[in-house]
C-alpha cells in the first residue's frame, strides 16, 4: 500500500488490470497523476488545500505503480492519458482539470489533445512535452534502464536517484516519501512494471499532439531541475508552445509539488479560480471555492 493519507482508495477497471485512485472533497473535478516511479502520496501536500478550497481531487497511481495492478502489458504517455480519460468518464463529473507531474504531465497533455470535451484545464509540473536526446541517446538509455532497474538493486537505485533530482528545498517528509517509493518497488511485479514503463516511454507521442491542445494550462518547473539542461528555457518553450502560464520555482528540483507546496498550491488555486465557470455549477463568482 502507498503512503498517501488522502481520500478513500477505489479502483478503475481497465482491460489489463485495475488502476488505483483516491477521491477527496467535492466540487469541480481535478484529476492528478504522478510521474514514473512515484506514488499518489507525491500530492499529499496539495490535495488537502485543493479540497478545502472546494474542489474534488482524484489522484491516481500509474499502471503497475502504488496500489495499481502489475498486470498491464502496455505503458507510456498515451496509454496513461487514456487511463485518465477513462477515469474522468467513469467519475461522470467532468470536464476535469488534469494535474500531472513529469511523465504524468505528458500524459495529461496527450489526453487534452485526444478529448477536448473532457479536459477543462491542465496543471503541468516538470512536464516532458518533447523527447529529450538523440535517437542514439534514447537507445542507450533503454539499455541503462534495463540494467539499473533490475533486481536486486533496482529499488535501491531508484530511491537514490529520486533524491538526486530533488535538488534544493526538501519537504520534511522527503525521507519518508522516498522510503515508501523504494519499499513499494520491492513488492512483487512492481519493479518489472516500472522498468517496462521506463523502456517504453517516448514523449514524441505527446509532441506530435501539441498543436491540438486548446485547454488553458499552468506549467510549473523547478529552477534546479536536473532533468532539463536549462529549466527556464524549457519552461519558456512549454509556455510558448501551448500558451501556458509559466511559473519557475527557485531552489526546487523535479518535484515542486512536495518541495515547494507553498508556491505550487497558491499558483494552482489561482489558475483554477480563473477558469471559465462550469455551466450550472454555481461557481461563477468564486471559481469553485466554498463560501
């Protein structure tokens, strides 16, 4: 089980297995998804504030991650995006704002291009909207992933690597969260599922769909994020490409949601409040907040 303390645990049935999700609060729908190798609890510093502000916040685990099944045969941005859309349809409370971290943000953008009617807005934390590196580098990385994410060292390696990309400020619960990530990967089938995702991941499926994205977007990138050669330039490119509002967070690496919730939460709430009102939702004046 994951370390998340937010909401009741429920499952979405998909053709190859079940996707776990928690459901907290009531109001306009926000569906959140972590990045690869992460857990729903990555949003534990964000969910309560959004729920208290009058939003229904549903947080899903990726295929093979957290409490989701390890029986899935396909992984990647597009199938994760399809899972998000299936969840929004299942909840019958959309359109939703999709909130994603890292590859979860990539999947959210793919979903926004695929079904404009189901996606009201996008919150993108450290998003990959294009494939980094040359084809040769990508092939080499697939070999590396097969080695470093193998048993018996794969879980320990990812726990170490997770900390290296959490540069700058760290949450008081950083050690607890990394331990939960590492321990979950030691459960049967999870490291294999993670490795399958890492090897299959190709963000070019998202980049090809960027011209189709019409949903309003907020992009948040840590100024110290080592996954981007120039985080500020990458944020500027994302903002220009999909018309997003960009927020560069000082002293933060790849996980702004739990490195700097004091910055991320107000930015997300401001973005949500500025979205067009949902028809018949009674939120024209308060942007979804409770009176």
